[in-house]
C-alpha cells in the first residue's frame, strides 16, 4: 500500500471513530510509542533521537488526553487527570534521562486503561444491541 493511501486510510479511521474508539486509539499509540522508544534505546549504540521523538509523542498524547477530559463529569475526570499528570511526569523523566524504567509503569497503566475502555465499549454496544 502506498504512503498516500495509508495516510488517507488512517485519517478516515480517525474521522469515523466513536469518541470511545478514539480514546483506545490514543492509548494504543502511546503504548506503541513507548515500545518503539524502548527498542531504540536497546540497540547498541542507542538511537537517542528516535527514543526522544517517540517519548515526546507519548507526552503529546497524554497532554491531549488531559485536555479532552470533561471536568464537569465528576470524580472520574479528577482521578484520570491525576493519573495522566503522573504519567506525563514519568514520561518527561524517561525522556530526560533516556531511562525507560520511568516509562514502564506508564505503559502498564495505559494497557490496563485500554483494556477497560474496550470492555466498557463492548458492554455498552452489546446492551444497545440486545435492547
């Protein structure tokens, strides 16, 4: 598949995704970027430029998630904001030190969040179908 077609496909996937699916896509992107940064630093010599780019991408995703929170939604939004702030801080530390041990807990958190969002989305979809 050529680059232009792939780019158009990705953009269409984003444009047509539900809000819940967009969150899952952001979580997937963050986990993927952490994995790429870790792989870049695991090479000898480490690819510091690639690791920096991927960790910066992670930070940008977390900032986007923080900005998208509806703070009128109550306690859950406050808890997510606190969790996102912690994750952002850890990603900044990982990027500054090029020490992926700071990013490992962030990866784990976002895998768990992703799984929860998928479960919630599937549950809501099956409830609508059976109603």
